[in-house]
C-alpha cells in the first residue's frame, strides 16, 4: 500500500491541479471527476480510472480539499481518459439527437447531455461549445457524460430542426420526423442564419408574455420530450 500523501507537492496532487485547466485537459487527454456519484458513474460505464485519490486513505483529507472545487470536500477524486468517453458512429442507429451551436455555458452543456441521456439521444457539439469535461459540465450532466454518445456538429446524421426562441412553427403542431436532430444555438445569439440554412425546418416553443425566451437547456428538454411523446412507446423508439 502506498504511503498516505501529506505534501501538496506530490505529483498525483499536482496532476489534479493541472486538470482544472481546459488547456491541460486537452493536452493530456485526461479529466478529473470529484465526488462518489460521478466516480461511480464512470465505473458503471466501464471506464478504467487513471488514478483515484480517497480522502484519509490515499491522501490527507484536508489536503485533498485544497485541490477540489466543490463547496463540500469530496471523499474521492478520480482521473479518467477523455478518449474513453463514448463517441458515436455518424451512422448511429439513434434516431434522436441534439446539435449544440456554440453553447458556451458549461452548466447548460452538462444539463443538455443529461437530458439527452434521459431520452436516449446523442449530442453533437460545435467548436465554441463548453468543454464537457469541465467541472461544471460534469456536475450538470450528473454522470450522463459517461453514457451519451458525442459527435462533431457537422457529423450528426438525420434531418435538422432548428429550435428558435421565436419565429418557428409551434413545436406542438409541427411535423417531427422519425429521425430528428434539434439544433440549439448559443444562449444569447441563438441559431445563426448560416446554420439555419442547413436545417430542414424551424420550430419554437410557445411561451407566455412577457417572457422573452427559455433557457437553452429547458428548451432542449422540451423538444426531446415532444419528439419522444410521439415516437417512443414503452421506453423504446418506434
């Protein structure tokens, strides 16, 4: 058994601190999870951690708390390989997906991944989207990041339906094909004209005045539900 880590200069703790940086995560191909729930989700998905640090077992609890971002220090932190996260063949059999265009808030990206997990969908990310392995995105995903297939924005298959704050056909009345990708734009800008041109249709979610728009994650969840309400029976895609 390795001796208890008692120094902040320990290389294993230095790696944990490095992985707070998105640049370092990309460079090393690694990311950090904090807390037992996320760690368990990674193991349940079949991922093998690169390293695991448990408070009081591998490292002094107080020392581990100094390198973690959670308000309540976790009992465990673990390092995983980004390459082990699920990708998807562009010819994926999944009939439903979300394509995110420059959604920069990591909490929204994580929540949308969680929503996709709930409805058996994949997620496609454009350049400019938040890093799904950032701490906030991981927490927002509630472990779904370990299960949801991820594609590049341009590789996502199927008819694209732009989800607009205003101006689209009411989603409850619009035709939603058996294969569909809902395209969601950045939080403020929405779906830009050049991306909209690549969509087969545009829909909007009617909302009451004087509200201006829905949060992008809430809108994505409603769109996934509306498609699933029509095309899913007993938990299975038709």
